[in-house]
């Protein structure tokens, strides 16, 4: 497969933006932000598993650092932060009742870089469309389950058909579980000691996220700014390691059915930043001062070096 080169119009646009960035008025901002995430885990296996039903939840995203530069019509920014994501699910018995909960908890150090296109571009107020791409490093990760004494529907590939010798083998490998004709009786697993399904070692150490959304910046004074950021994000990579996926495919993970998984989340942040406005003339003046203050390095010979060789002829 061959990659098509960038269109000439796009190259011209990028070049003009870079040129404008060098000479146009710019506003630099540096600050902190905090917020929440509303996670959604798209797991094709869990979605078709009769034991689970989606439960929406909100997680606290404790803190992040913002640095941005705004030009006329657009801006760029980086927002390194700690982000917590992962869907929760209700555990459903064979009668359709809620008897427990399955939790996915992932904490990333997330480093996104974004481009802002100003929709409303006033001197004190901006509303922007934001597109970002970022790199996530996993700090903590786990997946747990709790449930009451109840009867759940397990895949026949896990327990074997009823009745059969495979039922006995399943019960020997999983003490406290009893296979019946219409489901599996499971023991009580309380919230004080939840059963671990996946640990940090079962998740990928890195993730790549892409995001789209909107941002508003309010300059409450000439030096201080309040910002609100609403962005939808999606992980590009399967978050689980291949070793665990192989276990699921082999029906060795009794609480899972194989299916691809992607992490999505909506981030809602509020930030507070200090701003500094730089005029084009100020920028040229600083460059000129740096050139004038640069120390002059004299040459080794302030006069022409005498010629040692005698002229020919």
C-alpha cells in the first residue's frame, strides 16, 4: 500500500500558519486544571454476555497542567494530566436481577497535544473546536467482580454440556461453583475482598488516544484566564495484552467471552491559567536585544597573517 502525499493546499496552509505564528500577536497561557471523566468500554464479548449489563459511572480526574499559545484564528496546546477511565457493569442472574458488579479501573498519565480552531475569537473570549492526539502510560490497572450467591449463565464452552464429565472438571477447577441444567450456582464474593479478573500486568503499558471537542477561554482579567474543555476521546489500541486474550479465546477465563475492546471517555475539565500577551514589535525587539548583547569573539589574528612562502619567479 502506498501513502498519498499531502495535498499542496494543506502544505500551503501549514506553511502559512507557521509564518503567521512567527510574526502575529500571540497569547501564552500556563495553568492547571481538574475535572471528571465519563468512561465507556466497548467490549464486544461483554456486550453479548448475558451475565452483564452496562452501568454508567463518573470518575474523578484529579489534576493536569496546561500550556497553550493562541494566535489569530487558531491555537496550539499541551495538557499532561492524570486520567482515570474504565466502565462498570451490573452482574445479572438467570432471572434478570442485579446481583453484583464488575469494575474496570485504569489510571493513565496522559500527554495530549491539541490544535484549536477559534469559532468565536474575541479579545477576552474564545470558543474553539479542538482536535488532539495523545500518549497514555498506564499507572494502575485492575478489573474486579463481586456478586451474591446466585445462579449465572456461563458459556457452554466453559462448563461443558449438562450433564457431562466436563461439568465435574469445571467444578473441581472452581470450588464453590455448581453446574445445573439452567445455569451455574456461584458463591458469594463480597466487596471487601473482590475477585481479581485482570491485574495491571494483563493490560498494555501504553495507549494512544485521539480526541475531538470544544473549548471556551474566558479572560477575566488581562493576566488570568478560566477555561472549560469538553472532549470525547477514544483509545486506538486493544488495552489488554495478547496473553490474556489467548486465555479468553481458550475459555480459561470463566467470566469472559472473547471480543475486541476499546476504551472511550468523555472528559469535562475546568482550568485556571496565567496569560502573557506578546506583540510582534515586542518579539522583534527581544530578538534584536539578544543579537546586540551577544559577546563578540575576536579573531586570533586582528591583522592579516604574514605570508611565509616566497613568491615564485
